[in-house]
C-alpha cells in the first residue's frame, strides 16, 4: 500500500510539473463573404427534383443534427428540392464515413 501511494504521488508530481497552461489563441475577426459568392437558388431553373446530401462527420452531436434541420427547413421552402442526411453514428468511424462518400 505504501508503494502505491508513493507511485501515485510521483505520477501526480510529474503531471503537475510538465502540464502547460492552455493558451488562448487569437483568431482573426471573421469577414462576411463577398456578395454573390455563395450558392443560391435564385437563378436555378430545373424541371426535376434536386437532391442535396448533407453529410456531417457524425450524428453523435446535436450540433450536426441542428444544422441538418436547418437545411431541411430551407429546402422545404423550395418546390423542387429534397434533402437527406447520411452520416455514421460516431465521428471515430472513419471507414464508415469513407464508405458513405464513395
């Protein structure tokens, strides 16, 4: 038991001694995209449905689900657009992601 406490104390000492504080990164202020560079439905003329695939890296985070719902809501406003989401459950499933893309 004495050796266990000694090992824990040494391990804790090393982790405290070598741990560096997290530094904040200064990112540049985001700039809006120039007018006309984003894709738009305004000039789209098609006679059949357009299918838009939303392929997030995973469905395990609500963030990606919320983005998908926003895409569906916007697409629902367009008469010839349908959307679908295709993603693995986990972002760690790289093979699943690649298989879906291929």
